[in-house]
């Protein structure tokens, strides 16, 4: 594991809190893919997080990053998204960067972008010990996935599908990249979340 259990549970608690708030305040939320515009509104109105989204004139195909998130001195966040992403990829990337803002802790920041990218790539090695900033990348991915395609929905789908998952249909239904469907339904991921989620339930979330 590249992060502490407490960090993981905190991430899942934040995802659950914002999912519930989103469903409470966003009209016609049920049955429709959750939108990043509405998540920004929830983050601004409920948590007081000022988040500015920008489109960067940089092509993602030539770089190792898809977006950047800057924490400003006034407490606001600037998120820049590189060009060349599909609509589904961009939606997920924006959501992940918003979760960086929601989960922000000073010890998880790294103002050296090149160093941060290198440490994040190194952290993909199971034997590597990631920096706090690199671990925060994984936690932001988990938070974004839990918001867009929550564990409860995944379990319901598996129970009804009897082992036959239609990945293409689910990617379209939840408007997320197909690769993420494969990720959340692989055996390791299923086993991991089945172990962790009961711990979250015991916290009262």
C-alpha cells in the first residue's frame, strides 16, 4: 500500500460526503452522470473552496501530465487541463484535480513539477516508497472514482451481472474512460475495496 489506511479512509469519507451533498443539491442528480461543473459548485458553496478551471494550450500527447493543480496563497485553487483529452478522460481528470483541492494538505504539495512527475512515475514501482505528494495522486484518483462510479454501484452491478460485466456499456453509462472500468473490476481492486469499505461503514459514513 502506498498510503496509510487513515489517508484512504479520509479520502473515501470526503468522496461520500460530497456525493451525498451533490445528490441533495443538484437537480435531477439521480440517474445521470455526475458533472464536474456541479462538483465545483458543491465544493465552492459547501466547503468554501474557490476553484478556477482553465484550458491549457498544451497537447497532452507529448507530456507525462494531463493537468496541474496549484494551491494559491489566498486559499483558492487553479486547475489547468491539457488539450487532446477525450471528453471522458477530461471529465475524470478534472474530477481528480478537484479532489486534490478537496483533500489538500500542505505536506502533500510539491511545487517542483518535474520532481513531482518523476516521483509519481517512480511510485508505480511496487518496491518504491512514494513521497506524500505522489501518494496524494493515488488518493485523488480513488476519490474521483468513488465520486463518479461509487463502490455501491459497482457491487450492485456485479451482483446483477453474475460475472458478466459489459465494460463498454458501463463506460458509456457513467461517462468514464473504458480503462477505468477494467481497473475497478479487476480481481485485486474488488478484493481491496471489499476489505476496506466495511471499515468506512464502521465510522458512520
